[in-house]
C-alpha cells in the first residue's frame, strides 16, 4: 500500500511523535509511506520520507480563492513522492482552524472519491473560539450549519480516527456513520536505550515529575505549578518539557516563569533544554508522568 500522512508541521510535540510512530509502523508493515507537511522538519529523523507542501503551513486567514485546487495539488505531491496515487491519505487535525485551505482541500478530495483517514487530536469547537469563528466565516460562509457538513465529510471513502470514546461520540452524534468512526489511542513507544556517559543531576538526584507538553495556555500550567507548591519531598522536582513557540502564547508563559522563580518553587521549564539525555530516557527516569490539560 501507499500511504501519505499529512500534517501542518513536524515541530517537536505530540502530533509529531504520532506521525513518527505511524511512519515507523508503515515501514514495519512493508508499506510505502511519506509525510507531507507545510514546513521543513528540524529533526534528522524525518529527512528521508518527508515532502514539503507550503500550502499546509499555519495560515488560518487564507481567502476562498487561495483554497481552489489545493486538494488536487496535495494529491499530486503525494503521488510524486510515492510513485503512484496513494491508497490512503491520513490527515491530522484538518479541522483545527490552523489553515484555512486544508478543510476545503479535504472536502475536495472526499468528493473526488480519494480514500481518507481524518485523525482528529483536537477540535476547534473545544475551547478554541477564535479558530472556530475563522472556520465558520471562511469555510462555512458564516453559517455553523453549513460548516458542519463541509468540515466533516460523511461519505463512504472517509473514515475518522479519534483518540478517545468521548471525541468519537461527538462525531457519531453529529451524524457520521458509526462504522466509519474509530477510536485509535495514541501509541506510546520507547526507542532503544542510548548510551549516556555523564550523570544527569536533574534526573538522578531528584524525584522527578514530568509534564511532557508545550507550555501553552490550554495545557493548564497553573495547576501543575500548584502541585509543585504542595510537594512534600525536599528532592521533588517538577519539569515541563517544552516552551511555546507562538509569540502570543509566550505572553502568558513568561509570567508563569517569573511567578515560579519569585516563589522559589521546584519547577523546571523547558526541561528538554536543561538535560543531556534523550526524551525516552527522561520518561524512564521520571517518578510520574503528569498531565493537567
């Protein structure tokens, strides 16, 4: 089979790790697979099986004219990368409102009969009012009723992959045929152990609680900081792995850093920049992996 996995980018974070695991799984199965993204990856792990299609990059305010034909151009990029038309396009978070052209491209591909798997990690409808408003106005022509059918094609060649039963139930209740809605939890996989010559004081000398996330507002960083304030062990350390990249998010992130420093709380921000060990090894050394999202 030929599989094209489509996403906005391959920056460090959860969806990128999912794409990496999916590419590895496709390779194990002997499938031809490629990732098609809007931005080049900053990771060497993606050098060989990635193609860049700039129309996929974050750009929520594209005009309707900019969207014309994007689906067919995306399909052509996938065809050239795979040496033939893909059997399946596996598209991540098309409906998030991060790119005004991608929902239109998906609808175009769905109407052409191209088999699609649409994997939704997040919903714009779920506490992203700005994203949802942009989708309503630019994809739904101002109408929520029109938006639903355009955002979530309900045709036999389109299947949906959701992380949990709650999200799957949303789509079924919205009218998507249940047989085309699948719960596919994120896989957790560790690479082989890597040699680490030096001790790592942050992980070897403390009881470490790791929040593997990019510290944006909706990840509820304040509650994680509260847990650090309630810690009873003098060697307890609470680490958040990544900082926001979006300048708008940094406006909310930096006051948290100042707050923690001012109170002397046992929190380390941007933990992956502070340690000399690979991410899987960091998780192995953690006392607990935490989420307050």
